[in-house]
C-alpha cells in the first residue's frame, strides 16, 4: 500500500508533465488521499476482475479470438467518432493519457463492474419471480425484459459514470467545464459500446455457429460509435461538467443527479420502445434477428437501426448538440475575459484580436506561427485562461498559482525556442 500511494507524492517527477499538472490540487497529492484512492480502486478492480472472469471463462479459444477481433473492428469503425471528439477538444487539449484511460475504463472496468452488478440484479428478479406464481415458460422472457429495462440502465450508467466522477474528483485541474464532461463521458461510453459489441458477437457465435461481424456492427455501431452508450454517458458527463463550472451550489448538486437520471431514461427507452420499434422495422424487411443474419441483410439492418436511433433518441442528440453549442460559447467567453489582462505577457496585441474574433466552430490562428507550435501556443493560452477562471471562482490568488506560472512559461518557451524541436520544449516544461 505504501509503495502504491507514494506514486502520488507531489515531489515525484517521473510522471508525464500532463499528468503532473492534472494532479495539481488533487487529493491524490496527499498521503491520505492517495491511500483512500488506492483502497477503493483495489475494491473496484477486484469486482472488475470477477466480472471479466465471468465473461471470459465461458468462452472457448475461438470465442476469445472473435471477442478481440470484434473489439478491433468496432474500434476501427469508431474512428469518425474519435475524430469528432478530437475536434470538440480543440480549444484545450486533454491529456492523451486521460483520454486513453477513459476509453479503457468504459471497455474494461465499466463492463466488468456491470457484469457483476447486472448478475446481482438479475438474481433479485429471479428470486422475486420464484416467490410468485409465474410459470417456468414465462420466466426467461420476463427476465430478459425486466433486466433490459429496469436493471441494466441504472447499473451500466453508474459503472460508466463512475469513471467521469473519478476524473472530476481526483483530476480537477484537467476537468474544466461542460465540454470536458461531454468528452470524457463520450469516450467512456464509446469504450463500453466497443466491448459490448464484442460480447454480443460472442453470444451470436455461440448461438448461431458463426460471428455476424458486419451485421451486428450495423446494428450496434450504427453511427460509427456516436450512438447508444457514447451518447448516454456524454449526457451524464455534461451534468458533471455543469457542476464543475457553476458557482451555484444548487446546480452543482442537482446537475449530476438530473443528467444521470436522464441517461438512465434514455437507456431504458432504447431497451423498451427502441427494441419494439427496431423489431417492427426489421420485420417489415422480412428479417428475424433471432435467426442467422447474412450480409445481404446489411442495408436493411443498418437502415432499421438508424431509423430507430433517430426516432427514439432524437431529443437526446438534440440536447447534446445544444449543450455543445453552449459549451463552445462559454469557452470563448472565458478565453476572451481571462486573456484580456495577459496582453504583453502571454498574449500579443495581434493575438488578442484573433481571440476577440474567434468563431464558434473554428479555431483561432497565431500570427507568425504555424503547425504544431501554433497549436501548442493556442492550447497553452487557453489552459491559462481556464485555470485563471477557476481560481477566480474559488477565490484563490491567481499570481501565486504554480500552474498559471507553468502555462506562461510554456508560452514563452514556445515563442523563443523556434530552433528547438517542439517535443523538447514541451518535455522541459
């Protein structure tokens, strides 16, 4: 335990610079905070191990191969969504370690925890039914319906959302606002979606004898990953992001709960009305998904899944789009306000003109720079603005903050060391 907690010692410098800065002000930088984090993470990892063991012990060698090849296929097919998230993150890049960790949380820890808790919830349903008067023939169908509608949504949104909460609690310096919550939540949900596709693929293999890779992908990854879990967890992340950026105690307490319940509702709606609708649509095309699917059914399967998502989840997409527009406007407003007094220090007068003229869907330019160095300067300036914003809201002296000084130093180095490779400049920060 001691060895593990010392990894969070603030004197340690062997962590990547981005993670060192993310830990600024984190409970992990204290011995007690580190010990609590490690203890609870060990509990979560133990439950995850049990859940993943339950998933894999029922698989043959060929099924395991199908599982991992399915994950690779689902990840590749989700590249458009990953590109969209990269674009949404353009003003202030999150640590690549945290982004990768979010994806892994959804795929590994989220699914592992959900496997255990879903099994527990199913057990309670079965126990309740056996105490009643239902016949054996009714049990399997009822169990599937009740689990899909009443058990899976709250449990899975909890196991995914826990990843967003951990970033919010322990890495607040890297969690700034509404948009960050959407980004982290979207990545965690996408990781869960990728792993869930592989699990369903193995189930189809075991039931039908051959894995329907593309047919199931059209059904589960209908919008290249920007659907189902990615949307629901992005909504919950939006609630955490609102709590992070607001100064209202009421909003900070209500927003996470409201958006969690909203995500659960979206999930349950998909597992009830959505299943009924897609079954009807597939039936209209003469397709029975309980039977073996084939490639000639692919256009009909994708069309049915797309129509179902648009009809059942349209309002969730619309709300997410409105939240992204709001977050973009909020970011531009914060950048303009908190870089205004940096003219002559971290921002030149010419650069501030670009800041004032920055558009909602575009990124500003830095006169005299281009390529990666230009992007790095913009990112550092925006990071500086968001850091000052949070310090001002929390009543903390801005000029004494180490991260404020670090971002200003980064900007100075990026301007003055044009002959030095960009990686060397950033690594020395």
